[in-house]
């Protein structure tokens, strides 16, 4: 008879071990899935996890992509993780990411074709504000009326997507674009272009901000009173209230922060890798970042590693699509499975497996 | 220029019923799940899996009925994975539900790739003797396919089950206080697992209704938040079956009306009309939560472990 016995404290060892095991398990089951799809499983796993970094033929091209994809994932996931720690479930980061991109791009385009060095900083601030404002909607509704933030933030993703479609065919459409949808291309406007800081590394401003966010979150959560209060709110809400933590303030801070970071991620994406506001700008980073946050154990350093790993699956997935003809959706499934296995393995963090008869207490 | 006279009220009501049915099916299933104290946020993932499996099976077997059965089974299977994780491995229900949605979205676009752009056999409209021949009402209410009536019957059945049967009472007890129910000797985990399977099957039927009747076609991400709206409707309904039906028809109404207004060229921005079902959902959630009438099952979302 196998049974679970609750640990008095979550196991430290298993906290770090479960993500690794989850990745291995996903590779194993993913391999079976790829075999079903008619690809050699070993080759598929190698193409996804090894070739983007070390293949002599592609690595020069794919390695910079790692930072390009990891930047927004880490930036968004850091914000989400702080909220998740406090038990505040912002799952509408995709919407905040889109609104950040729209607001930031609009703020920049208002000054077109100025070449002032102030343009890009203004756009970053506007992007952060756009994401922040979009996240404030569920935050204020939750603090004022107790409305469920999960549902509201998610509904707002769909609203943001319709706004995106509307502005890219209307308000922000390139007046010189011969009527094609989509804004001006920021890659052709130096003052607003988020280019590689070091050529061919993928290291753009968004990646720099992602690293700053990792450090900032680490300091906040381990060295700052606010970080302690956030963790306390998540782990023991009653105790938090007795010790004078204002839950409304925590909600506003957590949602606002994650919204601002997601908005910035959107701005860096629209001025860099994406290049313009277009109907298909929303790429699902906001949702994948949820996986990154959990895979990184809601820990800033963990999120950094998880973001890089998830970026690898994106690039490797594209490579597998190209080389082995695997469908693009199989990577999406692969990422979802990763979260699933991680949550399943977590049982070992909180429980001890006991084999044998239950003793009478 | 807007021409409201182009909107035919008979067709409007008829299409509201069609548009409400998938959400109603998913919402009534999720309500039973939540009544047992489990919050499954994976409705969207289960719905879209049902949509693609139902479509694929219906196309290959040329039988829409078989498609619905397969959709219910597939989504129940997906729900089972959620059940195993949350009930036996005691994972966080919010995170696992989100994971289920992500898995479902990936799985569905993988399965659905070869079926894009195909046409499926659809359910025949029933011809009910006498009723279907009634003037106005006959075409409005009594000329639908079987699933429309099935969904309404299901609402009544769930209501009767929860209110008037012993099993329903036990299910509610498990949802209100799993520790007490456990102390009385009820198998909390098994009861919840059954509720989760039922919720999955209902979401699958709802998804299949989208791809086989409502649209009827398979396109990637076609549920477009219908599963999340179903979750919102359960909150809106304060966990009561009758109100779930009202909620689903209300949202069906908003969806159909905005499509009709778009077609009629109303002087409202198209983006605002397209976003209106989501905005109305938010509005309704705010009103419900501001009234403070939550009535949520007391153990909703809390993990249960017999040792503690």
C-alpha cells in the first residue's frame, strides 16, 4: 500500500529536483509523441535541445535567438511570479503585453520622424504605463468589488486583441503603407529601433531589462519588507492581515508590477524583433510566461534559467519543424506537458511517499 | 447606414439558442465540478479538444452523433489527467487548470491541422410534430437540433440531481466541507473525480457543438474564450443551474446581437462590438461581486488530503 505523508516543511532538495525531472519526463513522453508523428524521437529531442546551441551549421544563426525569445518570457514571468507568490493570479499578461506594445508604439509614432534620443525612453515608459493601466483594471475591480482577477484579466486579453486588430488597420496604420495593415516599421527608424546592443548576439534592451528585473525581484523578495509581505500574503493571508499588511495594496502592487513588466516586454518586442504593430503581433509569450514562472519555482534565478530553457524549446521547435517536418503545434503541446509534469512531480516536494501499512496513531 | 429592419427577430432568437448551447453545456458541467469543491480552470482546453476530436470523428465516420460521443470521451479523458493531478498528487488546482488549457490548445491544433478547411456532416434539425409547425414559435423554439434540447434537459437533470437526490446531497456536502464529508465516510476523492469527469464530458460536448453545428468547421483556437466565459457564467449564476441557463442565453444573446449589428452596419466601431461579449462578461462579474452574493461552495479550490 502506497500512501502520502505530508512533510512538515516542503523539501528543499525536491524543490530543485522536480523541474529537472519534469524536463526529463517531458523529453521522454515528447519523444513518444514525436515517434507517433513519424519522426525519430532521439533526433527530434536532439534537434530541439542540442542543435540550436551546438550544431555547427545553425548555431551561429539560432544562438542569438535564444536571448531574443528568453527576454520577453523572463520579463513577463518575473512580474507574474511576484503576484503568484501573493496568491494573485494575473493570467492576462498576454493582454498587458499587447497593450504595452500599442501604447509604447503610439507614443513613439506621435513624434515621427524626430530623431531625438528621448524617443526610445519615452516609448519604454509609455509601454510600461500601457501594460500597467491594463492590469489596473482587474486590480481595481478586485480591490473595490472583490471581482475574480483570473477571469477579468483573461477576458481583457481578448479585448486587447480586438484593439490590436483595430489600431493596426486604423489608428496606427502606416500612412505610407499603401493601405496594408500594420504600423510603420520601427527597424527603419533609428530613434525608436530596439536593435542588438552587441551585433548578432540577440542582446537588445529588453534582455537588459529582463536581467535587471531578475536582480530587482531577487532583492525585493529576499531583502525587502514589501517582498516579505507579498510572500506572507500568499502563504498565510490571515497572519498577513493581523500584522498590518493591507491586502488591497498588495493586489495593486502585484498586478501593477506584472502589468508594467509585460507592457515593457511588448514594447521591446514591437520595436525590435517584431518591428511593427500588426494584427498577428500577439505571440502567446504572455501565456508561455506562466509556464516559465512555475518551472522557475517562482524564484527569480529559477525563472532566468526556465526562460532560457523555454526559449530553447521555441527555437528548437522551429528547427524541428524545418528539418524534421514536425508540426509547430507539437511544441506548444510539449510546453504544456512540461507544466503538467512539473505540477505532478511537485507532490514529492510537499509529501513523503510511504510504502507499507498505516500505523495506528 | 444602419438598417435594423434587416434583423429578423425569429431568426435572432433561433440563433441565440444555437449560440448559447456550447457555453451552456460547458458551464453546467463546470458548475457540478465546482459544487464538488474543485475549481477546474481547464474548461477552454477541454472544450477545444472536444471541438477538434468531435470534428475529426464526425468527418471520418460521417456521423455527427459519433463525433459528439467521441468529443465527450476525449475531453473526459483530458479531465481525468486534471483529476489525477489535483486529487491524487494534490497539485495546485489553479495552476493545473491553466496547464490543462495550454495542453488542450496545443493538442487540438496538432490534431486539427489536417482538418482545416474541411466540411463536416452536421446535426439535422428536428421536426417535432405539431410544435415545429406552430407559427413564429415553431421556427423560433422548436426547429432546432437535438443538442439544443439536450443541453436544456441537462440543466433540469442537474438541478433535480443536486436538489432532490441523495447522491446530489453528498456531492454538495463534499464541496461545502470535505473534512466533514470524509468523517462521515464518503469517498471525497472518488466523488470529486466523478464530478471532474462529468465536467470534462460536458465541456467536450460544448466544444463539439461549436465545430459541428455552430460554425461548422474546424479552425485553430476556435473556442476563442468560450470556456472562460463558461467559467464566468458559473460565478454569475451563483452556482445555481437555472441561472446558469439564463447566463448562457444572455451571453448567447450578446454574441448574436453584436454579429447582427456588425452585419447591419451599426454606427458602433466593429472592435467594440467584437469585444462586447468579453466586456459584458466583465461587467456582469463586477455586478455580481459588488452585490456580494457569492454562495461559492466553501471548499472550492482547497486541496483535500485525508491525513491532515
